[in-house]
C-alpha cells in the first residue's frame, strides 16, 4: 500500500524548526497495496485559528489591517510626506492585528515517530511500528494452532515455526511496498518512508502521480509483486515433500501472498484496486477528482460488503472452514474482524475524498495575495517610530534593512506584542528581529504546493517575499497561510 501525499503546511509556532513538523500533508487519494487494509496515516489538519480580521488582499499586496490604507510605495520605504497618526492609535494596526492580537501563534504538536528503523532500501527509511509486534504475536498464536493439527510432533517448537512465518509474511509485505516505492522513484515522486504496521504496510508517497497512466502503474505494481511472490512460493513447493515444515511454510506464504494480491485488487479506495479504478475514471473524464469520488464511494460500498459478507462466508464454509465446527466464539471473532476491516476501508475512503478536496484547493494559496505590506526600517530605529511608519503607510510588517536598503531581518510580530507600549520608544527593532536565511526568502510567484514546499523546507513564523528582481514585496506570515488554507478547505468543491 502507498499513501501519496503532498507537501506540508508551514508552522505557525515559534522559530525553532526542529520542534514542529510540517502539516498538513497532502496525500493524493489514499492508500494502496495492503495485505489487509491498513488504516492510512491521515495528516492532521491545521488547527483552526480565529476568523481573520483582514480584508481580501489584491495582487499588489495591499494593506490588511483594519484601516485599509497604504500605498505600493511602502515596498521601497515609507513616504516622507506620510502624516503622523494619532499617538493613541500609534501601534494598533501592526502590533494588535491578526494572529498577534494578544498572543503568539501556538506551536504545532510533534509528529509521531515511525517506530523502529530497519534500514533504508533505495534511500527510503523502513520502520516497523509497535503495532506490528501485536499482529506478529497474533499470527504466531493462530498459525501455531494450525500447525498443531498438521504437525503435532513439533510440540512447543511450532510457535518458533509460526514466528518465522510471521516474519517471512511481513517480508513479503515489504516487497509489496518496495514495488510501490521503486515505481514512485521511477516517476520522480518523493517517498517519505515505508512503515510496517498492524494490518500491513504503508508507502508514504508525498506527491500525486501526474497522469492517470502513472497512477495506474503505481497502484498495480504492488499486487503484481504479491502475485509474483505467490507464484514463486508455489514453484518452490513442487520439490518439497508435503506435510513437512518447509512444505507447510511455503504453502502458507503462497496462500497469504495470493490473498494480499486479490484483496488489494478490489476496486475501492483505499486499496490498490481503488487507485486503479480512480486512474481509469480520471482517464475517461479528464478529472482526477471525479476518479477519487467514484473510487471512494465504491470503497464505502466495499466496506459494507465486508461487514456483512465476511461473517456469512465464514459461516457457510465458503472460505475453506467447516461450517459445522463454527461456534459462538468463532462467530464473534469473525464479526469483530469484519467490523475492523470495514471501518478501516470506510475511513480510508473518506480520507481519500478529503485529501482530494485539499489538493483541489491548494492552487488558491498564492504568496502574492497572502503577503502583508511591509515597511523597511534600519537596525537602530526605535520600535515606536517603526510602528508609526508602518501604521501611517497602512503596513503590517517590518523589514530591517542596512544603509543600502538590503533586507537583513524580519521583526517578529509575536515579539512586538511582548513589548509594553511605554517601552517601545527605547527598544530598537534589531532586538526583536529574526535574521534572514536563504530559506526565509520566497518568491512572490509561488503558489499551491510549490509555496508549501518552500515554507516547509525552512519552518518559520514570517518569510520575506521578494519579486524576481530581488525587490522587497512584503512579508508572508505562516499564520495567514494556515488561515487561508482552513478557509479554502471549508468551501465545498
């Protein structure tokens, strides 16, 4: 299975990048390629901030404070003829507006770890989640009980054989996931990690395939490798005597890989077959969203079918069991397993729809329209004077520049809030500024996923937005991007 994802959203917390993960990730349409439907790792949506007080921005980065004033000339410095505002209003527009109105942005929670790192095939880290140990113990117990009937002479050693089967089975799952990973690398799609967990594996692919053909191939290679493995184990069984430990292990691995392939080929998200169906509908309609909607609703229908049909099939003996031996506990176990599988498939289908809508709205995030107007000030400028210039120009950001007008640092809005008003005439802006790094300079032309990629690469609360010529355009707040993201997601597709 793979989880395709886009880039994350910038943090709105403090300026320490190591402490805050990027979010939200933007998975393409959902997971593929499980031995059973693994719950897709759903990106956490951004914490909903207070409703913005800003008016809509225009293409020229107009003022976003309540007065609605300002001129384009503030990108080159404040006007010498700008009127002096009322002292009582001196600091209100910049220091008391937007997210800085009373408190700095809240840091985002740490991203959960991926488990135990097992290696980096093809440069992609492979993790074993703690939940894997639970399913390994379950497989060891269940398969050990079956071995007791087939090979009673093993005694307690049957559990060692069962544990070997569990490890070999998940090695097959890893091969399935590596097939997705190699295909993604071939299509130049970044793969964040592979994780083995309770119901199978997850390949976290950070971008969506560009064409339906690539989407189809990316989804199909996983079940194809599982079918190939099933065939190899079948051929390996031929020279092995039936009723022996090697024969039982090879038969179990053949059957399990065959089940993995067939299950994942079912045509509903979040399974591989659902992504293949999505690719087909995408190709026919020319709209990836239409493919996602169709495959997600088929996935929900599949979830209902599993919930009702799996216990009935087990009771009828259609899955190889003896219906006469089915007891009350077996019936409860079948129903519980069916409910878990159905819930995972239903949730995965819903997540696929939500992530597709997220990706559909990504182009609405444009650096040029989200940028705040900025006023350049020199390092020794008192904060009160800098705020006076900003408010007079209708700006909501301060850029510290050298004597030649080259930007050096950004004055953090949260730092301004922490300075009492009576202290501002004696505090220089340089003491509240964060030094600019290369990653904190972003182009005004960035939009959508490219914008989120740039902000995620260098987590910060503010970024300097520049024109292609290098001229200062303004300052982009991570909180403004988050707010715009939440508003876009709230609108129907």
